C-alpha cells in the first residue's frame, strides 16, 4: 500500500466553543486512510492570554503558511468572531496564493455563517467522508 499523504490543516476554532473543535479532531483522527497534522494554535499556548492581537495574528499567519487547507466551523457564532474574519483575511490575502477554506456546518445546525460560507471553496456537512473528501480535493 502506498504511503498516505499527510495533509497539513489549520483548524479555526474558538476556545469558547472548544467542544466542536475537539469533536472535529476526533473525527479526523478516526478517519480511515487519512493522515493529517494539526497546525492550529493549542489551547495552552500563552499567545492566547499574554499576547497582543498583533502577536496572535502573526502566530496564526505563521501556522497557516505551512498548511494545505483551512477548516472553519460555519456555526452562526462565526459571524460574530473578529478572529474568524482575521483568519479568513490571512488565508485569502497574506500568501502568494490563497489558502483554500473548507466551511464545515456543525452537526444539527439550522443557521450558519454567511461570511464563512462566502469565503469557502466548499461547504460540507458534519460528516467524516464529506470533510475528508473536501480536504483531499481542495488541499494545495
């Protein structure tokens, strides 16, 4: 069997809603024939609490520069997050070519973020095969 490609992912998240992030990571961890590295900023990284907005912005940009694709939860809370907007701006404007964004609709959501979906290469449902397939198709 050939070696699996390792996809480098930046998974956007809010630590206020960390359960969705943790569930998404578990979903990806358990996906068959799929290998990835998570370039997201860990919860215990002091840049969250001790750094300025500029330092956090720079840290996110540094992490994203290595990534093949950006995953953003398209829950309605995303519409009100200044950091989601900044992450979208980084993915779209801070590199020689745009980083593809995959919008993931949270399980059972009735309302989703228009901002995230408008900037995404694709919007997928909360389903392992849909998410993994989108990563494989859109990763650069």
